[in-house]
């Protein structure tokens, strides 16, 4: 039973952020367990069928994201299809990347399509290689807190209710479940109907088009300032309303003849963008675009705008109320335009790697996750080869 063991780090959530955090923690020499409520890894990138790796560059030829996030992409396309532009493949000259960035968006950015099915398998193999204990079919039910520290977590598994004890916890749930269920401060997001299924295209798989997105939803709600019809996705009613509406509208398109291709796969989880995040020591906002922070630990580009990036401060990873819990992925402290930018796959993986560095250093120093010497934390980040400053 997992409850009979004691871990250094327990990662909750097996999306790309959680997988990156688990790999990062294991490489730091920590005994690590990852708990996932489904039976496959990858989260929205795999179960959610969002199989587009957003930009790892600034849109102007400069790479921003390295480390485990880049390694994850290369593993994703190693045994399946990939569409990394030629200018971003090994051996390409920086000038080639700069010139390509002046052309069509997809040509100049470090992006790729990938097989969600193969990525989920590759992630499990990778975590096993790193010595991470992976537990599937584990639903978080309770977070026990004592004096501002999480003492243990409870999960519903096929074996019954089990406890997980760790010295540090990483919330990579995508809905901030550890912070929320521990009664720590969180903030809700907003989501319109967005339902993506995969349909057969018939083109060769190596071109990355064997699967094609079929989108159910409207673009206008995302552009409209009136968000009265949006939902956070934090209740049973909201989840069922959005998911069932998407499925029924997809079925209507089939019956009406609007959709004539074979449906290859339906999403296995709600495809919400922003559900809930921690209300951290600092909240990144849209006004922070292209702004430098003294405590920036990583930086990622805005996938919608060339030349726009967000440095993510150390303070976005924690709340002072929780001494041993770190945020990763979509639950780092952010709002409005910044949340929309930093929630995407490569930045989620990037923050996952950084979250484990915070956990590891806090264990070595014997302090809370929000009380680290910044200079030493920046040294840990630099040792991994991560970029902390945006381009000018």
C-alpha cells in the first residue's frame, strides 16, 4: 500500500506539469510518487486531445524554453509523428530561425503536432526510467493540514481509502485540488464551451494529420468582454453541462451530415482552460507581459502574440499559508491574459520542473517552500540550463 511508505515528494496530477515535476524531483535525488486519477498520463495533452505543442520560443527566433519541457517534446515525436519546423531542428543556424520567424506563424515558431496516444506511453516509460513510483486510478478526497503544513493526503483507490505521506507536495492537478481541499487561498477561472474531438483525415501519419481536430464551440465568447456565460468548471453541474453539451452538439453534426469523417477519439476529460489556481504571494497578470522580475525562475512566450513573453516569479509558485505545497502548471498564481498564456503545455511542463527544484531546495535548507534564499534557488535553475529572462 502507498500509505505504508514515506516520500520526499508527492506529485498530485499526471499531466505534463506533474510528469515534469516528478522527473525533476527524481533527478534531484528525491523519493517521488506521482498520483493520477485516470489510467494514462499527459492530462490535456493526451486525455484532453490537445496535441499541439505550443511555442517554446518568443516568436522572433529566440528559444525560451529548454530543460525537461523540451526533452518531453522530443520524446513525444521520437516514436511518433512530429511537425517541428526545419529551422528548429538540430543543427539549424540562429539566422535561419530569425528569418523563418518573419514568415507564417507556424513556420517560424518552435511548435509541433504529436500523437497523444504515444506521448502517454512515452511518459510512463520515462517516469519508470527515472525511478518515480506511479499510481493510477487514485482520486484525491481529503487534504489533512496541521499548522499550515499538509500532513498527508487521502486517495480513493481500488484498494479503498489510502493515505499518502510526503515531506513536500506538488499540486499539478490543473484544478488546484491540493490547495483548495486544504483550505488554502485559491482563485477560480472562467471557461466557455470548448469541445475538441479527433476525426480521421486519411493523410499519412508522418505528416501529423492522420488525426484532425473537430471543434465544437464558438470563438466569439472568448473575445467578448461579457463572460456571464462562462463557468469555472469547479462543480459537478458545470462539468456535466459543458461536456454533455459538447457531445450532443457533436452528435448533431454527425446526424445532420455536417461531419462526414470517422470520429477517431473523444476527449477523456473536461477540456477546461483555466479552472482554479493558487492565490499566491504574487499574481501574474496581463500587465506583466514583457516585464522583468528579480525573482523570475523561468519564462515562456505568449502563443497568441509574437515577441510577447512572461517571466514567472518565484512568488507565483506558493502561498505563505501553505508551508510545504508548491504549485505547478495551470495552477501557478496568474490571472486574465497571463493565465491564458502560461497554462499551455510547454510552460506547464517548465513550471513543473521548477516546482520540484523549489521542493528539493526547501528540503535541503529545512525551510518552507516560500522562504528560500533567492540566490541559491536561481543557482539551481541555472544548473538545469533554464532561461529566466525574456528577450529584449
